[in-house]
C-alpha cells in the first residue's frame, strides 16, 4: 500500500506501452489510476445511493458546477459542510468548471473575453460566469479536484479554436490566481480541437503554469474516433509524466480502453448512468437494449459471468418487465450493472498494466467488443 | 426461537388487552406478528432493491394479482420460477385476489354472480376474473398467502353490501374448491361494510369454511376512523383466536397502532412508499412535506433519533434538494425512511405486547402523533 499523502502528488507505479498505472493522493483518499468517475450531476449519481457506490468500489465521483450553482446553490452547499458532507460521499470528488454546460446553452449565452453571460435552463434567470466566479463556486462546493474555466469549441473549426484557445489560456492563468484553497487541486484543460499545432501550443502553455494535473478537453464532442485517438497521441507526450491526465466526458468501454492505451489516467462520463435510465445495458460484447421483446422470457442475467448485484440476482425477463412497467428499480439495477462493468474494466486494466500485459488485454477486449453503430450513415463498399 | 413449521400454523405467544403477538409459519419463513407488509405492486417495492428490504428487516411483501396478470403475465412469472424467484424476494409473499383493483375500474367493469368482466387500464383489452381464475393466477404467481376473490363495496351502502356479501361468500367457497397448491394459505375476507349484523354474518359464514387466516376487508375505503374502529371491534371477537387476522390496505402509523389495539395481526399499505415518491415523510409526530421551503437550509435529519439510512446519513436540506431536482434518490431515501418507521413501530408493538405494556405504548404513541388533517371539512366548535 502507498502511504497516505493528501498532497495531490501523483506516483507513477508502472507503464505498459503508453498505458500508466499510478496513484493520485487527495485529501479524501487515494485514486488508483486509471480511474473512471461516475457522474453525479446534481450531487447524486442518479438512481444509486452512496452505499451502492461504495459497494461498487467507486473511488472518484464527478459533480457539475453549473447545476449545483443553480440548484441548490453553492453557498448552501458550503453552509451544509461542502459537497462531501452534503451528498455523503466520503471519497474524492471532482467538479467541472461549469464552462461546458454554459457553452452548450448555445441560444442564450454570450461570450466575451472576460466571461460568459447565460440564462438558467430552469427558470430563464440571467447569470454570469467568469474564471474567478467558477473558482469561487468550486471553492464553495469543496471538491478535491477542480477544473479551470475554459471554452470547449467545436473540434473541427480551426478559426474558432484559434480564438477560443487564447481565451482558454488567459482564463487558466486567472483561475490559478483566483484559487485560494490549498486542499483542492486545480487542473488545467488542454484545448485546440483536432489541430496538432494548437494542441501542442496549449499543452506547452499550460504545462508552464505548472498545474497538478491536466485535462484533455474538447474531445468526444463531434470528431471521429480516429481523430480523437490521433489528438490523444499528439497531446500525451507533451504532458509531464508525473502529473495525471484526465480525458473529459469519455466513458464507453471501447473509449476507456483506447484512452488508457494512449496514456489517459482519469475519465468521467454520464454514459453508464444515462443508458441505464434509458433501459440499455453495457456489456463486454456491446450494448443491449433491454426493452427488446426477445428478452421478455429470457431467464439469463443481463451479462453472463458478471458479478454485480443485478446480474447475480435478476433475469433479463425481470429487468425488461421493470422497464416496461416504468419501475424505478429498472434504473437502479441497470445503473449498478453499467457502472460495475466500467469500474471492473478499470481495475482489470490497472492490473494488466502492473503485469505489463496491457497490450494483450486491450487487443483481446477490442476484438470481442462490438461498438454501437454510429449514427451517421456508414459508407457502402461500392464506389 | 420457534421451530420451523412451514405449515401455516399460527402460534399465539402473548396478548396485551386485545393486542396479540404471534408467529405465522409459511414455506418462506416465519412471520412475527403483528407485521406490516410493504407493497410491491408490480413485483418490486417501488424505489427499493430486495437488499434494501432485507436491511430494513421486512418479512412479508405484498404483490398485486391484477397488475402481474396484465404485466408481465402470471404464466411468465410461473415459467421463471414464481414470484419469489422473479423478484428475488426470499421471504413470505402475499398476493391479493385482484378483486379490489378490478372493482375500482368502475367505468369499465361489469359484475355478475359468476365473476367480473373488465378492461385493462394499460391497453383497454377485455378480460374476465372469476374466483377460479383468481386462484389460478395466484397459483401461478406462487405467493405464500393468497386471498379469496371478493367484492369490496362502498362501506356505507347497506343495500349494496347485502347483495355483495352473498356473492363474496359464494366466491369464497368456490376459491377453496379451486385451490390446488398445498404450499399456499388461502385467506377468507370478511365483508359487510360498517354494519355489525352483516359483519357478524360474514365472520360466522367464513369461519365455518375454516380458512387458515382471515382478512377484514372493505375498510379504509370511505368510512370514518370511528366507524373503522367500531367495525374491528365487532369482527375481532368473532374470528378464531388461533388464526391470523389481516386488515387490508391499512398502514398509517396511527391506523397500525389502532389496528393492533383491536387485535389485528397483519397489515399492508402503499402509504409509506407512495408518500415517499410524493416527497412526504412519515414521522412519530406526523407527516412532513419535505418539499416545503423551510427545509431548504435545514441541517437536521428527516426525523431526529431515527436509525434508518436516510436519517443517519442525510440532511433535510439534501432531501429537499433531491426532490426539487427530481432525483430518483429522493424516492429511495424517503421510502427507506417511511418503511423503516412502520417496520420499527411493528417491532416495538410486538415487544410491548410480549411485555404486556402495549396499552401504555399505544396511549403514548397516539398522544404524540398528529394525524394528517382529514380532507373533509372539520366541524367547527360553534353550533
């Protein structure tokens, strides 16, 4: 075991190719990396209790600054002892900066070089985020890892990425200056879309500011998988080896394996929890829509061999019944399964890295996994 | 400990006034009475896992024949091993007869002396229940306690109760004849509204048929509390002391105490689970609407001194936040609390009966409890 060091030090234990196994020390416990963070947008990982998260072996939970600022309000969370106490999660928490959500309100927000004015999606009220405001909110929330306020532009638009990158860099420096709490690690976010020169510029600029960790932002928002992988391969060698790297918003099983293959240490995504509430199960072979009629009389578990509470206690027929009857338990059981799968994959990947067998592990996994069919039409083989 | 006797024998251990403490032996375990059964309408106690029910110390769970017949279908439940296996509840289960739900479809059902024709609330399809059909469905479901198919008329309508009672009695005899499984106990249901002579007639008729347990039906459906209590006082002495008595559909804290005071052994009600999903908490002092604004910054637990998972881990402010944000966890935590309270009250009442201190217990409880204000206007004190 590693000695407790709640100082945001990152110990790199092993490499297997570019894949890394390490430990990131936080005030609320050690993160064994690579790690996947389930998302608790509004201070709850939807459909689970904190006791469920502990049973699942979750270590890091992400929560959203934009949502908590609007409701119940970051001042209220602070009054009640901060986010850990409020949601009763004793382990490490990461909050995003609020930027991603605010920029996605594309019809109601206005960006200037100082910050962003936007309207609440709840009641239409007007609000303004600046780098300083984002840090102040995140300090009220009190997560272990907090994020620089950045702009996440469309990844294929070079001209816009050029403009946004300067803003993101200026804001990163302002966040560092604004930050006051020593018990929070502020991560910088590398932007630059799919453009290697912009990514390189961003990585170099942010590295000089000496953050305790670096996120790779602006991916999984419209580019192809090949473009995502190429961008990770550009950025990874530019980041300091002794700091954790966080790929934001990524969390399908194949993306996790491909990310770890390319040196990523931390991931988060709403995918396992959102799919569960929509009646879909993640498995090592691909996704299952549990609403489908063939499951109505299926006595098998959702995924054969899975050791989660859902798969060791219930049949596909029961899960489908719960979905059709719109029972809350459907969401809970599928969320338990989906999160269990992703956390298990992370633990398996860590073990494979420590054994230096990760290349085989990744190859085997990806050979057996059938990714979700892309929404865009697949080109036919005829010219 | 009582020796395991899965034979539907009822051992009466103690009396305290009319209140009784006993054990009812079923194939899936002993029921320590008095007992409250949470309701799992569609083969799930809404918002809880079976593991939660075990943690809460639940022993008996009720499920609904009408709902399971329509969806997923009783044949399918039988194929998958019966209701215990399907919903993974290892303890005793009780199913109702389907009659109450069918009769409540007042616009689409037609009653004759042989049975009831009705339309599904899901898709409008036509169906027919008879005593024999209800028993066949309940045998497919496989609960430990099953109920006779009866008619539950408006409790204040004497003329209609007179007609319905003859039908209920004829149907009770047909249910006994139709029943084939030796591992299920069929309970008869005493009807007769608020009319002592009809209740007496019903109790005498059904007692002669020698059921292993008796329900008191037709209460908590429109009569006053005083009328409910008076009816219980009429029926109780007429029922054999060596058989359990089940008051159907009753489950507010004050009604449980008042029922036990009048010799009832088994209760069920959707109240704790339904209130929870509507954001209301049951407490020993009365109900709390957790949505109310004063709870927004309240750092106290839902109920001081409560040992449930909700009250030992979360604040009223957090619960209110979850309700306002429409998070599933609100329903789960409040359901845990409400069911915990009712199950704890049952355990306390059993202990008080065994100590022969139940009269004091009931008096103290009722003196401190503020029942929900009735929906009908309260008479003013001026004439």
